[in-house]
C-alpha cells in the first residue's frame, strides 16, 4: 500500500548526531546529508538543468505545488508526462505541498477545517486547496517525494494559535495519508509522502507534533515552520527536540533552511535533507558564499581583484572567472553575472555537503564543523 523508498544509515558520527545515509528512489540514489536546490516553478533560477547535473552534481531538486498549479497548470504538466519530463530532469524530485504559501499569502487567504481559500498572486483569481487536492496535484506533478498539506505558522506566534494550527495540520495529515494510500502514481514509478512537524518555537508542541507524525510510520519525515524569522538558537533548539523523537531509521528533512552555518549546525543535530532559495536569491543580489566567508561582489573593493571567486575552493568553483569580472557584470547589470553567481553558490552548498560527508566518514566532523562555522560567519 505504501510507496517504497529505502533509507539506510551508513555511519553515525561519534561526537554529534550527524550521520551518513543513502536514500533510494526510482529516479536514483541520494547520499545524505544533502542540500536540494530549489526550482520553485520548474527551474532553479538562472541555472540550466545540464549545469545542475554536470557542474554541481545536484542529485535532487524541488518544485512547488502552489506555483506549478498556477503556472503552467496541472493539465500541461500531465500532458507532458509529469514534471520530470516537462523540465528534462531524470533525477529525483521533491514537491512542497503549498503549506508555506499558506503562510506567505497571509493577506490573501482564509484557512478553515476543510482547507484553504487563497487568491493567486498572479491574477487575483480565487482557488481552494484541501489536503486531498494537494495530494492529487502532487500525483499529477509526479515528484518522487511529496509533502503533506500543512499550515506554516509565522514568527512570532502565540502559543494558543500555534497549538490550534498544529492540531489542524495533524488532522490534515490524516486526510493526506488517506488520499495518498487510496491513489496511485501516474507515471509508472513510486512516490513517497512525508508528514511535516509543526509547533512554532514551543518545545512541548514540537514534541507532541513529532510524536504524532511518527505514528503514521511514513518513509520519511519533515520539519516545517522554522527559518521564518526566529533566532537561530531557537531553530537549533526545536530541531534538537524533534530529532530526539523522530525515528532514527528514516530521513529527516528540515524545510527552507538555510545559511551554510545553519546546515552544518543542523546536520550535527541529526538532519539529513535541506532546501533553501538562499544560494540563488542571494547570488542574484551579488552575494557569494565561499570557503572563507561571504562576499558582496557589488562592493567597490572587488573592482580590481583578479583572483578567482573562491581561491581556496578550487575543488568546486570555475576558476576562469575573477571577482573583478563578475563585479563588472553586476555593475553593468549583465544577466551573466547573476548566472555565474547562482551556479557558484549552488556549487558551494553541494561542495559543503560533500565535505561534510567526508568528515563524518573519517570521524573528523565536529572539529571541522566548528572550524568552518567560524570561517563562514566572516564577511569578506
């Protein structure tokens, strides 16, 4: 009845809760910890699919149910044979159910027990998502891993509302699971449903939510409602609580997180999967992540700096471009500058995951992580 997705813990770190894992889907195997570039509307902005495969070695990317539902629409995606074929991507895909958009469209939506009525940010038209419909749409999109429909609470959020929202998310999860288990995938491969832990920044709510979704015994679990403005220390505190409860033998996905430092600290707490728009969004604004800290390439100090974008990161960066050249591209408002910066940042995030896996394997993760956190917090 359930979709088949196999996750194996390969090795655990001896000084933290970090672990190496292997996640097998019908579109390929993913080694964890892993960062997933975000392709909200069927594209990782500014980056070709062949670059993701050949240059960054990305193993899995994301699409978003809300955005794909509005454009190009599920009819077009189904006619194409699913999102994999529509965007020419033959590796694993994950879709967010649209719960985050429920959060971000607070002025244009109404939440009720049955579902959410919302207004399109594109043309103002009205739509209604139920948990069942969110599953149906994701069946048509055809991602390997799909998410339960939830409400993502804002920060700050009072306890009463956070509790009410969490309980609604749990009731919606039951409906999502029922719909998922009564339906089949449309494209001759298996799909897997992940529930989402909510509870804002309240330990007892997070504990209760983690316990509740663990009872559904799905193949993986996600943690939502973090990285929405709360201090990083609170994020880590909630992650630690949830990871102490969620099953050890299943992947844990921390949604929408985050900075390179966030990734390393949460890996140490037991997280296996991440996604975030930050690498490409920041890149389009001239910010580069490097092994020595962050760079704002729009700053005049880089005008005559002909060194490569990351001098100490030659294992992942294209050394044919200098800081001075990309600075010039941004000052000239050339699209190529945003493309180079986007590809660089994605490469960096995935390089960081490769280094993480290497150090977990070698038993040196904690010391290396502490050293890297200091470097990554530097603004160059």
